[in-house]
C-alpha cells in the first residue's frame, strides 16, 4: 500500500545515544550521549530514561509545551513496549503503541501522519528506542554469557529518538509512504539479520517505486534501516536479480552509524529500532535542512521474531516500511 500525503511536515527531531554511537562518524548529530549503559536502577529503566530525556529535548528544541501535543506514537523492543510506554505516561497525552521490530520508527511516522493529514490533529511525536544490553539479553544471549558472535551478527544500537510531525508548513515534508508486507524466505538465524530482512526491504522498495511509477534515481538517496554491511550487499544483488533494478544512490543506516574499522566489537554493523533513527533524524535530517539532499526514501527493516519461536525452529519473518521526506522548494 502506497499513499501520498499533502499536509504532513517535520517540525523537529531529537536524539540521545550511547558512547559507542557517539564515537561513530555521525556522533556530532546527537543532542546528548551517555557514557555508561546503566543510567538508572536497571538496564530496562535506563532505556525508559533515554526516552524521557529525548522527549524533553525535543519539546525544548521545538519550543512546544506538552499540552500542545495531540498524539504520541511510540514503540521499542522490550516486552509490551515498556520502554516507550513508561516514558510517555508522565506526559499524560493520547498515545498509541506500535511494533514492527527495527521498522518501528517508520511505522510510527506512518500512523502519526494519517492523523496529521486530516488536519484534526496539529502535532504528533513519534518515539523509538533500543538499548544494547537490555535487548541483546532478550533476543539473543545474556551479555554475561560471553559467547563469540559470528561476523554476520549486527550490534544493537543504544539510544532514543523522537521526531515531531505537524500540519504547519516547514522546510521538510513527508510526501508519501509504503506499508510493507510480511516476507518469509526460510531464514532461521537470529545472528544474520541482514539476510532475514533483505527480502522485505527489496519488496517494499520495488512496490514503492512501482506504485508511484518512479525510478530509483528520483531520490537523492535510498536508505534501509539496519541490514548491515552484509545485508547491504545482498540487497543490491537481490534487487538486480529479482527486479532488474540497480540501486546506485543507496546506503544502509546500520553500515553508516559506526566506524567498523576502528570499532571492532560492532561486527556487521548496527541494528535495533533506534539505529536507523540515529542516522535519519540526525545526519539525514540536517542534510535535508541544508538542502544537500532534497529527496530521501527511508526504508526501515524489521525482523518479526521472538526467542520462543526461534527455539521452536520457526522461520524468522521480516517486514519493511518506507517513508519519503522531501525538501519544500
């Protein structure tokens, strides 16, 4: 499903991140960073605090009061979206929880945009986060276990991100979106998310371009969420083989966020819901504001699995959602 939007704009964005993310090549675009993973009584509460911090920063940057926010749409990887919901409760604003794993950020933008488009709601915040230690112990193995990761494994990024949408005209517009469909290519390895999510990214990009009758070079840049260095290569090959589409103006947020030559612990690149946001809401958002980029397609990718289903030898499903941001001339 692809739809065009006429009345949705970006008013501002805020980012907080961990130390390793700060040390990466895009660290200067974050509003705040944390030296340690433990910034509260537990790892999970630390993620809640990151969400609270980023919401406060966003309101300060946009000079908005809590009462002016009509809707907050949030999601994360913790069970029952706890990291987002525990942070949102203090604002006492209408909220919706969403989940598409690492594709959650663009799902939240799509949901919020539908409310803003009708002009009944004036402002909405989309909130997303992940925490390396909190999520790694939930989806893979406890960090204390100390197992050696294969080179295909991605590194769950630490941070929180918030973006404010409005129906008041700004320099950056949300022009359209494509809602993805669930893909299943018989993948079972939770340590190879690039291979798992590539089919979903390819399917969504193809449908987006086809539905709008545009070529890939319509966009200055097409960005996937967190396929990592291996998934990035697989996607380019897959698009050429399956759809005869050559992706030249393309990159992946998971491959951009860290300096993997220096940060050896990162292995195949970044992952987690906040990974794409730390690139999209920071570096890319600033490139759009400075008009160094004018049309960007953000394609977040998510692996829809749980440890329970993985232990039961079930396939890992994937999905991708796409949102287009364009500079208003």
